[in-house]
């Protein structure tokens, strides 16, 4: 089976592609930036250049494809239309190309908490993307994931940067809001498996790790992994909004206004979802994030100043 992967060279995509190859699929990668395909061994995948906003490029990329995995999405806005362009229109373009190519199955990766409430622009755009898929007439599986961690992630590396450089780390609000981080390799295997599983067709599946953790607990795990002890300063959310607003002048601020708005939103999966749907238990955060120990002091300062080092996240 030939499977097209959009966003193939991104944080998640570069793990999904090997997972699909391990399941004996042929893989075609839609690559936005020429040269990024070098993350894959030579002659293991077929490469097509283009992006999800170019219908002509998608028509070429979908030629002869049996199934597709759509990973392209953004949580950072370059302008007020970014979410609509990438998270909705990009999905609509992929759906149109998939229908024209008579693709047998489409796996779309969304986010837990996707909502029809436009007051949450990011989650609203992900919900709009889901509606494009669900109403397309295509055979589909929608994957909603909690926060994904692994080498190259922004979430834990940003926390690690704070732990590395600051004697006191700041936490928005009480820090009791819960998330369910899941390992990137585990998510990738679920996605690759969903391409084949008949029982998941037409379903929306939530993915989360084996533990529901508070933000306070996540900070504690990162600090212990790095061999540090750090006090936490809990700041009112309104004050964090002001601080975050000023930080938006940075090229890549550690946290955006939209990410801060997501704090009160539900970000945990149905219990045992991975076990029930995919037959394995995902990895815990503690014991599986040694990569945060590799962060140098200089890299940590760069992250907090809005300059993510390419060694940490080169995609």
C-alpha cells in the first residue's frame, strides 16, 4: 500500500514514516522545504515537494496513493489568518485531493479539546479541520492527541530551559490543571496502525499517556530528571497574560497567547484509550526524558529568549 504523509519531516512525521515502513507500507512524503527529506535514509521513501496550500502540488502528490496521513498543523500564528489557512483550509485541500485520487483511507491528526467554540481560535481551527474530514465522504480515522513529548519537543524542552537557568520557575495559576503527555514514538505507532485497522474507520480516537499529570507534577519530573531542585512561583493567569503579551516581540516566544488560553481546557484522553484501541501501554514521562539532560545553559537561554536551537528542534 502506498501511503502519503504530509508534514513528513516534522517532529511527529519523521517518526510516523519509519513506523509505516516497519508495517511494510510504501511511503511518499510531501516535503515543504527541499533538503529536509535527508532525515530519511536514501531511497527508502518517495519524495514530492509542495505544501498543503498548493492544490496542484497535492494533486501530483496524491497520484496513485492508497491511503494518507495528514499531520500538517500549527499552534503558532504568524498572522490572524494562520490557523484558518493551515488548520482548516489546508485540511480542506488535502480532503479534496484525496477524494479526487479515490484514496481508500485518511488518517487525520487533530488535538484533544478541539471545539466548535471560536473563543479558542486554535482548538476551533482543529475542530473545523475535523469537520472537513468527517463530512468528506472519505473513509477516515481522526486521532486526537494530548501533548506529545520526545527528543525535539517544544513543551518539555521549554520547561527544561526554565529549570536549567532559573532558581525559581514560574507557573501560570495553581498548576493543578492536568495533561496526559504521550511519547512521540507511541503516537507514531498508533497513527501507522490506524492506516490499517478497519475497526477504527469512521471513529475519533483520543491518545494520552498512562498518567494524568498536573503541570506541577510535570515540572517536578523534569527537575528530578535533570538533578535539580527548583521552587515554583505561581503567578495569576492575568499577570501571565501580560508577561506573555510582551514576550510576543521575540522571534519564537516560549509561550504564546493562544497556548496560555488553552490552560483551562480539557487535555486528557479517555482512560485506557491506547490499550483498548492499539493493544499496548504507552511510556510514562518519568524515566523516558533523558534528552532534557543534554540541554546546555547556552541553549536554555536561547530557548527562553525566543530562539529555539536547531539541535533541539530543527524542523
